[in-house]
C-alpha cells in the first residue's frame, strides 16, 4: 500500500519546494493510500477520489493536471480522458499524453 503512495507525494513535495506559493492537491483512489500519505507527508493536501467519477470532477479546475502511473492501469485510456480534460482550465485545454 505504501509504495503506491510514495511517487505522488514525493512529486508533490518537489512541486511545493519548486513553486512554494502554489496550491497543490493530490488525489488517490484508495483511502488507505490517502491515510498513509497524510501520515508521511502531513503538509500535503491529499484527497480520496476516483478519476472515473464524473460528478466529482464537474467543478474542479487546475492549471496543470498530471496522472503519474494512473493511465497505465486502464485497459482503455479513453475512459478517464474526459474528466482529465474537464479539470484543466480552459486556457490549458491541450491534452498531451
């Protein structure tokens, strides 16, 4: 369980160091991963969410959306793409995979 948490949180820590004034949110599918991440990295904003849950992502907007190690778990990567694209602010609607 801990292994799945580490890449995301380490990436968030790097971003927080590099862009100290940024608001950075990390999403994990498993609540256990969020709990482990919060224990290891209490200063990060971690939330449990499912990228396929369309209603959850309707009102979320970010300048940058990354999915480290996520797309590879889907047999059909077209499933999460609409929600990923929806989360990128209008000016950043280009999707690069």
